[in-house]
C-alpha cells in the first residue's frame, strides 16, 4: 500500500545507511552497492525539499481571477495559465486514450510498469504501479498554473513525468523509484516533485509529494494550492497541498448505480475552505451518502450513490446554494467516479469528472 507521509521539516535529514562496515566500504568504492548512489534521487529522507504540506495541513492565500475550465478528465496540453473564461479542454472519459486538444500527451517515457526492478537510463527502477498527475495549483498571480512533475526531488530532464495544465489530469505512466530501505526498516518512498513549467532551480520547487511504496498500486497524485496566512513569494510561488489517491483501493457497489467521490482539495483555499457537496441541480441532497466504511481510496471528503443516467450536477454549499458551474454527467451502472471541485475564486469554481473504469 501507499501511506502518505508529511514532508520532513527543513534542516531535518533522514538518510539511508548500509548495515555493515563491509558494505559501507563497498559503497565508498562503488555507490551502486547501496542503491543508485544518488541520495536525493527519490528518497526525501536525506534531502531538504521546499516547504510543502499534506492533505489537511497546507494553507494558502485565497484570492484569484482565473475562470479555469470544466469538463471530463482529459490529457493535458495547454498554456501555462488558463485565461479567464477559456475552455480548451477536450472531452473524454479520463482513460489512457483520452486526448489533448493537440491530439497528444505530454507524458515523458518512464520505463516498464512491472517485472524486475531494472535500473533505466534515469538511474531509477520500475515500481509495480502507475501514476497520474492532477493539477489544480494556483500561483501567486491568482491564475491556474501549468506545472512540470518529476520523479524525485530535483528537476532532472530524464526524470520528468509530465507537463500538466491547470484543471487537467495526465495520462497514466509507469511509476519509477528506488528500492532502498530506510535505516528504521521503513519501505522505499515514491517521490514526486512539482515545478512551474520551464523552471528547474531547487528554489523554484513548488512542493514535494511522497508516500511509502509497499506493493502494487494505481495512484493519482493531486497538486493544489493550500491555505496560508503568508503572501506569495517574490518569484510567484504559493504554498501548495498534495493528496495521493489510491484508485486501486476504491470499492465497488453492487447494483445499477454509480459511486461518486467528491474531492475539494482544489477549492480549500477559497473563502473559509469549507468542503462543498456535489449533487443534481434539481435537488442538491437527492444523492444518498455512502457510509464512511466504504473505501474511497483517500479520493475525497464524501461518497455518494448516483442513479445511472444523464444528470446536470453542481457543487453546493451546506445550505444548498449553487457553488460551481453546472455540468452534465452521464453515469452508467457500476461507474466509479471522482468529481474534482476546483477554482481560483468562489465565482469560478468548476467540476472535473474522472471515471476510474473508463
């Protein structure tokens, strides 16, 4: 399983060590004897990542002007910032065959998804899993920003995962990492860092998401802006929040209904950050809430049962006041979907639908 682990505070180093003096001697001669010889490759225990936070702990400024776009999840290929009111997103179902407006994907080659952990040209090994990147990050200008995602802490070109536009979810790519074990016996960590597109200095890193790798997985690593009482930095960065969604752990529902998970990370920095609900425009509370015992893979704050069929949906406040642009969604029997609520301000909140099985 993947267990979300908060980033270590600045100045705190956690390193991986060899057990015996003999192995240490070997490491001095050949670093490959203790991993890939790159202490900052994919293991943040020994690094000093930029300020970041986990799902609930991150805080960010709450104003913005970008209208973003709504739609069904599709591959990214957009400009670095979404101009107000634009909608350049192709409609698709969020599967690997969904296309960007230019017909292609920005995902970088990442090696094999399964089999022996054989190091590749990037110095990393194939992990038994896949990753998608979801981007709802708003920078210091108040606009949705395009980001580059990398395996590990540094923006090394050979370790680029994808370039992802605001309000987009990337193609699925095979996960890359190391097989090093922590000195405390903890499992290896899958680490992904985020940078504004085209910027690669360590001081320009937006944040780092890292979780323990311990077996096969399918994950969406979500980036958003977090809540903070601090102003954006001079280079336009803003505090961020990340969430690792285990789509392989989402439960199924018997019968002719669909499962809908509501994800609010993309709007937590707007107003007081109160989570919104999603439901039909004609009745905001008409969907049945599923018990908290249902496994939603850390996909969101609440889970609902939605009847199969076509329906106009919107985000709502607790008082049933509409809080996003409505969107029509087609649910089939047995569908499992995550509805991401995102935006740069209360006036332009949107919905992005990702279907797990399409």
